[in-house]
């Protein structure tokens, strides 16, 4: 949800900023812009639409200079026009911002009354005016920004540059992500790690409510509330820069789909012991006694992560005898669900920055609830607000449509269910051995599945012009049907619905005709016969079928016009392997249609606004 970057160092920085924005473009692509101090003057270039337009503008009209800021926008306040594009500048000051300033209107009215003229409809522009107003009172840049952001309510990460104090960048955050990258004689600021990973692995994750003064030779971080300096805690990131490149794949999404066997193996690495028949999760910081004292568990998430949470419910019911409430964060945070110190809430989030999930978690924490998270991005806001975090270690996910985040979240939830099951004394050694070896072998099954794309190409060729599609699954594959429909909608723009297969006859079956294909998840599992009956009901009404079936189950394969085989894996591993056909159907449909697979319209990867 908007990406921001800043650089200060010895090098001409236009290219550095643009390269960073390329890595951040998944966060928004309504417009892009940079501002650089060039020969003592602030130079700004902005362009509506994708970053490519800014690159063309810069080719026609380049800027020099070694300190600057950049932004890629997902529009909230004001349309996706050039005049609403960041950076917003007033006088010698320029600002980039990610977040929403909730009290911008009264501030704007006050500034207009004081004679300020606004050039955009954005909430961000008030920040530039406030800083400039303070600067005109003769206040240094650090203090000017500090005083300005103290007036803001809502969420922000901002970076400010001022041509009149050209050896400093000021960065500040409240409830929106911001990371500093430390180099030799050069320093960076960015919304997330991949934007600066090719320059440094030394990162500082800013806390909420802090402001950093970034110079070529170092950074100083202060609390915004009282300006007291706080220690700078440096972390070295293990991700390699190549993980944030396409590596020969046509799209990041396809690359990330293919990374899933490794990503799942990374989630399991060091946590599974087949000798001791144990799952080791010390990062949960939770004793057997604390677990035994729990009275209820909530899983809270949004979008794809919510679907993973739904799979988690089946796993926890089966393995740990716990039936968690699986909730959409945007709903839970406004409900008055009873929670107390005996409640556990598990937040699931790839980015660790999703505003609704973070708010639901903080709200629960304020009520004394114990908070765990399952997250991919290290040191993001959600893990920082949690009592314990299970990192999925999927590596950077760049494609807006989530893929390896889902499968690694499912693997992490499986580990958690096994851990809880052991703590609850419900899992005997034989069950544990079977579960663990099933999980460990899952990566190899996924690897094998990724060697064949013919059935997906066949489905895409046949149906990429469909206006609507249905996805059916039962049991733990019901969330997979939801996920398949979500993936298709978001990247191919084909309307799609995911349903519990048994629910079809309660209404949705009325949608079926020969133009509406239905994807049926029908591998051999406890629901196999029932799902096959549901499939026949669709078929009897003329609906075309794409069937996902167990290898060798020719009878089920023959029920579909298009049949997609999956390996014969243990039942509780099915959600992991079934994720691949859901993703690949959507991917190839979108690719056939020629949509912008990695950056679908209207979406942004990290939803840091409500
Ligand atoms: C769908 C997708 C979104 C995210 C959702 C939550 O492909 O990517 O639905 O799953 O925005 O994001 P995280 O997991 O970062 O909290």
C-alpha cells in the first residue's frame, strides 16, 4: 500500500531510487515519483500510472544529486493523477508518505486559513506544509518533522528531504512499515527489505512512534513523543538479493509458485524431529501449563491468509482437539467477541503489516489476550506486537497474488496443530510419525506436480474467456476452493465463487450452465464419494467440469472435461498439494488473457490501510 524509499550517500541516486521503486511497485502502481536535491535545488519528477512512465520522464528530463526520496502510490485520498503523485513539495521540502492521515482535513483548513495553497487532494500534502511552516520559523529539519508528525493521527511512514538541509533525510513511522538500510558512507530508508537488499543486508526496523535522522555517516533514532534518543538495533538479513529477482520466470507469481517446495521445506527446517517425534517451536514462548490454561483460540487474518487459517482449523480439530474461531480481521476488530487472559489469538499474515490484522491483534492484546503470529516478513509490525512468532521463512513474496505465503502458512499451522496435539497428550507416536513424515515428504510431491503444466494450459485455452467460474471443495479443501476463486478473480478478473461442495444445491447451482466451468477438488479423501455426487449434480445441469483427482483414479478423472492429477498423499497433506492447481489454474488463465499477472489492477500487496 504505497512504497517509499530514500537514499543519502556519495552516488547519483536517481537510478538507486528507481531500482528500489521497481522492487516496491507491487505495493501500488497508480503513480510514481522522486525528489532529489540537485545543486542545492529540489528537483521533482512524477508520472501517473506505472513506474515505466516515470522512467520515461526521467530519460527525457534527468536529475542528478546524491540525496533523494521516491514513492510508488496506491491511491487513497485523491485520484491516480500526476498532481496527486508523491513526492509532495512545499518550498524546499519534499515528502513521501505511506498510510492515511485521519485528521488531515482540520489541519488542511487551518493551513489554508494561514495562507497555504494546496496543489493536490491528498492527505499527505498537509505533512509537507506543516514541515515547511516549521522550517520558516527557523527550526532545524529534524525538529520541524518531529513537530509536524506529532500533530498527525492515523498511520504514516514518511521520509522528508529539504534542499536547505541537504545532508539529512528524516524518516518517521506510526503504524506503517519503515526499515533503514545501513551502508558504508551511504544509508537507505524503505518500506520493506527487498527495495534495498541489493545494497545492504544490515537493517534497522524502526519502532512505531520513532523518527530517524539519516545522514551519510550514521543514523540517530528518537521517540517522537519526547525526542529521547533510543538505541539503534541492527539486524543482518539472510535473504539473498537474487530472491527478489524473477530468475528467468515470466512472472514473479510463477517463480513463487515454483519456489513452494523449497519454501515449505524452509518452514519445516529445524522444527521437525523424526527421531524424537517432536515439533520444536521454542519461538512460541509458551509452556505446557500455559497451553493447558487456555479456554479458547482465535485465528485472525485477511484474504489468502484467512484461507490458510481456515485450513488450520481442520488441522487443529483433528490433531489437537481445539476448534479455533477463524475470523476476518476487519470484522473481528469491530466485534465485541468475549476474550480474556485465557484466550489465545493467532494472527496469520505474510507481510506482517496488514492494518486490520494488526489492529485486531493489538485490540486483543490490550484485553490481556496472549498473542502469537505466523508471519513471513521478519520484524514486521505484527511479529513485533506478538508474544511469540512462527516465521514461515518463505523468502520475499513479490507477486501481489499470494502463493508461497499460503502453502508455508498451512505448513506452519500444521506444525502448530501437531505441537498443540502433543501438549494436549492427544497424539500417540504412530500418529506423530505418520504426520511428520507426511509433512516432510510434501515438498517432493509438490516438486513433482510442478513438472507438468499441460492440464493448466488446456484449462486456460478452453476457458480464459469465461465470465464466471465456480470452485468446489469439502472439508479442509473448502478453503482451497475459496483460495482458487480468489486467485482467479484477482489476477484474471474472471468472476469466481468458491463454495463448500455440499452447499451448491442450496442456491449456487442455479448459476450453472454450459458457459460456467466448475473446478471440483475431488481427490481421494473422506469426502470423496460425496464430492463426486456434487460433481455429478453440476454435470447433470450441463456445467463443464475441471476435476482435481488423485493420480490413478481414472474413474474420477473421466468425470471431468479436463482432469488435473495430483499425487496420492495423506489426507492432511492435501491442502498443501491442492494449493498448486488452484494457483496454476489462475496463473495460466491470466497469462492467456494477457492481464498484468504480478500487478493486477486496483490491488496492492501490503494492505496497510483499513
Ligand atoms: C491474495 C492476497 C491477499 C492477502 C491479504 C493479507 O492473493 O495476497 O488476500 O493474503 O491482503 O495479507 P497478509 O498475509 O500480508 O496479511
